C-alpha cells in the first residue's frame, strides 16, 4: 500500500488576522510585538499589515516563549535578539573551524 504524502503549504504573507490565528494570539499582542520591534510588517496601517517569512517564524517563536515560559513582550524581544546573536556566532565559529 502506498503511503499518502502531504505537501507542505508555503505561505508567502499573512495578514494580521491570519497571523493571530496561526499563532493562537490576539491582535493586541501582535501589535505589541510590532511596537517592540520583534515583527516588521509591510503596510501603512494595522488593517493593511502583511507579515512575511522571517516575521511569521519570529511570531511563532515569540508565542512559544510567551506561552510556555510566561515571558512578557519586552522579554521576548530580548530573548529573540540574544538567540539570533548566538546563532550568528555559532555560524561564524563553524566557518572559522572549517578554515
């Protein structure tokens, strides 16, 4: 019997409402993430915001930090920044090890 394969859906952009549904969060929380610089939507106002790749992944990660560890939005912003710095340093270290 042949196994069914599930093709992943590639999402290019999400509206504010779609991002909230994706992250299981309310709009006020996402707006607060934008205010703290965690997310950078395209669009001139909240009604036209569109969130793309990196912002979608950051929002999901931010939600897990908030939900699982109880970290507030300012703390989430700091943790994400530190994790990204760590990832950059690890990549640089791996590159230096290869040379």
